């Protein structure tokens, strides 16, 4: 848990840990704000899209856009929930460079997806990605960690693919009469 986040003997003084823990807590709070906003947007959208499960018309662009918006918001929400879980599961400073680097490019991608849909969330995610990047660099300096950016990119891609599968499954169950494969290929 985050409260147990400490610095291993030999890494540095306690003052460095004191600067990292509040920054991680701030990150969790900011991420939670974004998650709450997206969750509310999804709830509102589900209400307005409720009839699409029965009366979906793939030739109606408003139907398609509404469904695409719901997919994007659900995908974004699920990614951010998983990232928050990663951050809250950090139990020591040495876990930060192992856990967070692959999350930062994912957050930036989500920020770009939300730029027109939820500009406030996009802005907050941009701030958060910079903030977490500085935490990762500081913790790597303290722990003498090294980065493999290729591995981090692979982990980011795998993480995004896993979440996409989860969201696609969830949306398919929610809208059983919609042919998503056909919709995605049009």
C-alpha cells in the first residue's frame, strides 16, 4: 500500500521518500477526479444510449457516434482505473520504476483520445503524465534503476490490448444486437 512506501536502506535519506509519497498521493487524487468525471459521463451516456441496444441503425451516424463515444469513454475509464490500481499497489520506492513507466504513454494516449470529448480530463491527464514522469525519474535516480524503453512500450501496448478486449466484451454484452466487427470496419 502507498502508506508503506519507504526507501530501502542504502538508497538515500528519508527526505527523498517524504517528497515522493505526497506526490504519489496527489497523483492518485487527481486520477480519481478524472475517473469520477468519466464515470459520470458514461452513466449519462448509457441513459441516452439505452435504446441503441434494441433500435440500433448502423446507417444513422448519430447512433454510430454515440456508440463510439461510449466505447472510447469506457476504454479510457478502464485504463485509468487499472493505472490507479497500479499506483495504489506500490509498496516501496523500488517498485515505482518497475510499475509506472509503461503507464505514462498510455495516459498520454488517453489524453489525446479525450481532447475533444472531455477537454478538462485531457488537460488533467497531461498534467498527471508529466507529474508521474517526474516521480518515475526521481525514484529511478534514488534506486539506481535503468529503463528499457522498448520493454516499456511493449508493456504499454499489451496493457492497452488487454483493456480493449475487456471493454469490447463489456460493450458487446450491453448491446447484443450491434455487430461491432462490422461497425469497426465501416
